[in-house]
């Protein structure tokens, strides 16, 4: 018999950790090749982890709701193969939790024969990944000191970057531990009290009516809530509005939709038309396609447009259409329909919600005429398109002004006023509206 160490696989360039949400196999269960061992979740996408070997599950190294880093050993499988450990090429695989940390610049590497003892985490109510524990042991950081460091991971968990930042600032004489002005040192408190002291206090809510129902937020809602609060505290939001006459666009879609569906086996909605207009406007105003890092503005080369999609649970997810400016309308239609369908069925891959440079949300799908959306960090702008309504409008003709029934809609752009001024934001949303208003009724597709 041999033991195989199952690693948390690499799920995308920008995905560093995942939460264990369900163990499908339990210790003692037989496992066939490609059997699903467990289900995991990144910030928004749920995935399954299959077994690359056949055997028997011996041990689960993470419990449900624990957060694991990419490359962590998450389970031990007993196999009939001769090799004790299988190493995945895409992820470094250590042989033991204590040896799993890669050499990190600025962190002293201890000789194997002279390792510091691993701190006793049994008294801590806070979860730490094996990598964080290993770094703490190397740097002789106590459990009580770890408990007091603010974490930026899911549910406030402490990740590798948090710990390395703390170590770097500590060595420079800075103290980044929360509640540093408390009269009673954190180290002198009980483990439970240390955890409470390290997070902001929350006012407890008591129901005064027997008819009230208390509903705990699900994992995705908690992440959305944290992301929205972070965005509002990061970016000073400003919103600009325009109203567009999209009559030609509506009439054109009504004319081509049946033939398009027969030919492409796809329904054409207004969303790919909006995406095309946004991509064109971004090429006209590339400084809307940026992000901010400190005092630096990062101008994005690619135009990756995220489209907010509602899930059956009521939550939102934002799959990304990469290089949207390089797709024609047929390609955009197929991409929009594919991502929307797989989003509703929880079949998106982690990378398909990453790397967006601009976001589009259609509040009109809920019957709303306009909205003031919150920026999807680290982007600097988000466009909301409202419901298309028939209205009387004044038209200028060569024979004078006339009143006609037109298809009208509002567009609203929320933008980060640190780097997007009113002139740029206003001109951009106006340009999007121009592309929609000047739609060619005779366009071939």
C-alpha cells in the first residue's frame, strides 16, 4: 500500500485559495479514478475536485468551511501504486504539512535538523492554513500574536500575504496588530478573547416579535456584502446619466431575431449589443479601462467586460467576456448566452469570473428604468442599462419638430472619482449612447 497526497489544484492564475464546502467521500470510502472527492468554492464559483487515482480515502486534512491554499494537501488516499507521493506538475507538492512552505524572500529558512517546534494551535479558535502555520513556526510567531493579526481572506482569515506583510512591518518597527491602543495587551487575554479583540465588535440583534425570521447569509451573500462595502470605502462614487433613443436598435433586433435563431441556434438579446457598444466606447476612451494601485494608474491592454448575471438564489455573479473588442456580434451573442446559462447552472470555471476590466449590469431586466451601481473593484467604472420604454419624444426633421413614439432607455455610469473625472465619465456614457442611437437598421449579421 502507498499513500497519495491530494493537493488543492490550481484553479486559475488569479485564484489562490478555496473554501471546502462539502466532502463527497468520507474516510474509508472506496474511490475510483475521477471520482469527485469534495466540492470547493472560490470567491464566487463552486467546483468539484476529482481523484486522479483509485484507492481508499484515508484522511481529510480540511473540514467543511475551512479555507485551503492552492497546493495544500487536502486529503490522503491509500493506493496500490508503488510511489508514496504523487506530485502534480502545476502545483508544488510537499511531503508533509511542515515542509509545504516554499522558500520566501525575507523569511529565514531553518535547517531541517534544527526546525523550531510547531506552535500549539489546539487552543486557537481561528483557522490557519498549513502554510501560514509553517511560516509562523519559522518566524517564531506565537499563536496569540497570530490571533491578533487582521486577515483579508474569506471571513477574515489570515492568508500568506497578510502574514508576510505583518512580518515585514514588524521587522521595520511597525505594529500592525489591531487594537494596539488597548490598555490590556492582547497576549494576556484568553484565546477566545484574543479572537474577539482582533475583529470589530458587532451589535447583536434581538428579535422583539415572534413573527420575525432570522436568516443567516449564505457564503456568497457574505462575500458580496464584504465586496460592496469595500468598494464604497475604496472609491468615491459618482454617477452620470444619459437618455438614449434606441428605436433603430429595437426595430433591427425584431427584424433579425427569428432568422438569427434558425441560423445560429442562438437567441440574440440586447446584451451583446450593449457589450459591443461598451467595447467600442472603451477604445475611444481607454482611460476608463484602468485600475488603481496606490498612486499608480494601471492602464489595461485587454478589454474584458464582465456582465452581472442574477442567479436563482437571488445572488449575483459576474462572468467575464475576454477581449470583447475582438469579437463580432455573433461571437458576442454566443459568449453572452453561454456564460449566462452556465452561471445559472453553477457551471462556471473560476477563471471565468476573474480579470474583468469593466462591468455592465442590466437593471432593465427587473423593470427598472435606471440605477446607481456599485463599482466592481478593482475596476473604476460600471455601466447600468435600464428598461427600454416607449415614450413620446420630440424629433427634429427637415420640416420642423414633430412628436413621435420612440423606444427610450436610460444609461447610468458609476465611476471612481479618484481617477475618472466628470468630463471623462460623462463623455464615455454619452459615447455608448451614441453607438446605440446610431444603430444601422440595415446591418447584416
